């Protein structure tokens, strides 16, 4: 703890009875790749990017789709589940050879 206090400017620390609060400011010009700090993301854009990735590479795993689109695995997983529930995509095949199939394209991907 003492090394941390030596390295960082003391103004970023707030001490309370049972907590130590550390506040880091964003560097000047810092921007987030998708949305803002609260994670506001246009889900239509996310779904469209995921669908385009799946159409180009049906064998991709959720992790690979997340890597290629730049979204978190959790975001991709959530959106893929919604796309499956809507009947837009499905996973076909055995666990070792499965792949994604786009069943119904959305209006923006036709």
C-alpha cells in the first residue's frame, strides 16, 4: 500500500472509514471504442456487425466473433442469444464441426 501511495498523486485517493476510493481520470483525448463509460451501444449496430461476421465466417466461436467485432464476449453472447430467439441464426452440426447459419436476414443486411 505504501508503494502505491508513493507512486500516485495523493489527490486521486479518498479515505473513508472502511474504504479507500481511487479515482483515475481519463487521459486527454481518450475515447471508448463503443458507446460511453456506461456501455450505451446501439444494439442494431452490434447485431448487424455480428451477423456480417457470422455470414463471412460461419465457423467462428463466440470468442472469435467478439475478437473480430471488438465487442466483449458477454455482449456478443447476449446478442447471439437474442438473434437465436428471434429465429435469425442457429447453430448447426456436432460440437466439433458446428457452425452458425443465418436463417433470416434482417432488413439492414439484405
